């Protein structure tokens, strides 16, 4: 999937701003998560931080791999 750099945070913010997307059961549990919105927000922030951390590690690994490949081609 080829997403632009700012599209993933935008998707997360839209999903969190829609109450139906947060509770996932609009009709059956319309108010059950209301007292726990801060917990849902904390989980969302934690997952965003974990995803950013994994993305940074992947970029560093790719950079190191490219550097090692270029060094191995030297005579």
C-alpha cells in the first residue's frame, strides 16, 4: 500500500473523532465506553508511538543495509 506520509495520522484522527468508530457498537453499547475515553485515547497514542518506533527502526536498518552494500563494492 502506497500511502502518503501524513495520511496515516489523519486516518487515525478521523477514526478517533467519530464516536461510532471508537465504540464499534453504536446501537448496542451507545454509552458504555464514555467513562473510559481517556483509556482509548491512551491506547491509540501508545499504538501510534509503537508504529513510529518500528518505522524508524526499519528506516535505520535500510540505511545501514545500503551503507554496507556500498562499502562491500569498494575495492
